[in-house]
């Protein structure tokens, strides 16, 4: 059998570097294990043809793998959708079931994301983003830069999985009191779980670390914000649509929300990962957010560390290797089980 062909969508320079390193294993291009075609385009209903002749596609958070794309990939003989990320809300996994297998990278560096969440929080409340610009301009005034201590404040963490737990440890290191909400609370974790309403009411800082599902879309909305403390800081490094962004803008304008730290944004697929510095951005909600002094936006970069990129490349290629050599992959996702170890299908180890 020749080399497996992989169509790699939404490829950025940092992706290529880490995947080339992992694929070649230091043995040079001629000895690469897979034939990877890197495309800058995202996978969508308009670009799926780029995967013609490929065994697998490799995709990221903003590729749009809808039912039409799944049908087309399947007709073209593509056997595997290899997500090089943990979240899979951009894949219609229910529709993919029985047609094409989906694998993901469940963890690559939870530290990267948790540390970025704390970096955003500190930057925001200690006004580092403002101070940096001031001192660059030899403006050494302190007016308007007053922050507040994290020590003694209450942080409400939503989602106590890999990233949420590390963020909790970091917050405890700062002397914060931690409360949490999780749909599936971890037993014997020593974490104080509360209801969502209690979390809204008690938290000085709220940080989102849960996946986006139909159930929790817009979980932060005008109603939940109404219950929050005045001046609360909201951090979102999970998925943009967990927050109703227009309601957030209103909450900030009303001074109810003290600051927002956003690494993700519900309409991010139109803008994130691209340079629009010479363009007039059409997204008025994003423009309004960015104009606010107490909002920090980073463009879905929380994962972006050397360690994470290297783990992403290694795990993605291992997933592809496992799937094509054994037909099985421990990191397969399907809508019935979300993880092969919990698959409720009759099959021993395969989702279908
Ligand atoms: P994880 O699966 O380890 O943990 C998720 C936790 O959320 C679990 O404890 C789960 O029980 C809980 N949960 C599920 N549904 C919930 C709900 N409706 N309400 C509350 N809690 C719920 O995942 P993780 O590795 O910690 O990642 C968390 C999220 O971070 C991912 O889903 C992804 O969206 C996001 N993420 C972002 C980046 C980034 O670069 N910004 C990188 C990686 C992951």
C-alpha cells in the first residue's frame, strides 16, 4: 500500500511546521509517513473537492463539516475526518454516524488554555493592556489603571474537566475561593459544586471551561447576567456561542459586567485567524466589543504553545495511523458515545 493521502484544511505556518516535524520524524521529506496536502482554505461546501483522492481530511475548529460536506467526502471515498482539536461542535457527528468516522485530539495541553485564561484575567484587571501602550508612548501616568486583588475573590468555574481543573488550581494559587458548576460533577474532587444560579450570584469572576452543546448555547445571556454581581469579570476560552454576545455588549454598557476576556467569539469563523488590519470589519458587534476598554479579545490562541502544537500533530497522526492500520481509534467520537470507551453500541470497540 502506498502512502495515505491527507487533505489538510485551514493550514497555517505553525501547523505545517509541527506536522512536517511529526510526519518526517527527522528523516527528511522523502521519508515522510503520510502524503499531506496543505490547503489554506477551510473545509466547507465550497472547498470539499480539494479532498479528491484523499483517504482522510484533517480539520480545525472553524472548518464547516455539515451534512452536505459529509455526503460529498463519503462519495469521494474519504474514510476519516481527523480533527486536530478537542471540540467537535463544527462537525455534524450525528449525520456522520455510519458514513464516515471522526477522530479528535481530546487533550494536547490543558495547561496552555488554563494559563491563557489566567493571563487574560490578570491583563484585564491589572490594566496591563493599557499600561503597555502608555509606556510605549513614554506616558507614565497611573490614572485609570487601578485594578483589584484576586486574593480572597470568588471564581465560578463552569466545566471541571481537564482545563477547568487546572484553572481551579491556578486560581487557588492566587488565594481565590473556588466554586464550580458541571453537568457531571467530579466525585471526591474537593471542589465546591453549586447550582448555576448560585454561581451567577456569588462569583466575582466567571470562567467557562465546558463544551458547547445545544443545551448550553447562550448560557450567558441577559437573564443570567441579571443574576450576576455588578462588576463581574467573564472569561471565555471555550466556545464563543456559550455567550449571547449582543447581550454581553448590553451588560457592559450598563456597567453590570466589569470586564470580558474573550479568546473565542460566536461569529469568529468569519474573522479569526486572518489579518484584517487593512480592512473595514463588517461585524459591528465585534467592533463594539473591541472598542471597549474593559474587553480583551484574543483570536482563539489559548491553545497556541509549542508543547500543544507538538502534541496535536503527534496525536492526530497517531489517530490516522491507528484508524487505517487497525480500523479502531481510541479517540473516535460519535454522537452516541462521544468517546469510544463509553460507546453504547454492540460492537466491541468501534462506533459503527
Ligand atoms: P473536558 O472534556 O476535559 O471537560 C469538559 C467538562 O465540561 C467536563 O467535566 C464535562 O462534564 C463538563 N460539561 C459538559 N457539558 C456541560 C454543561 N452543559 N455544563 C457544564 N459543564 C459541562 O474538556 P477540556 O479539555 O477541559 O476542554 C474544555 C473546553 O475548552 C472544550 O470543550 C473546548 O471548547 C475548549 N477549548 C478551547 C481551546 C482554545 O484554544 N481556546 C483549546 C482547547 C479546548
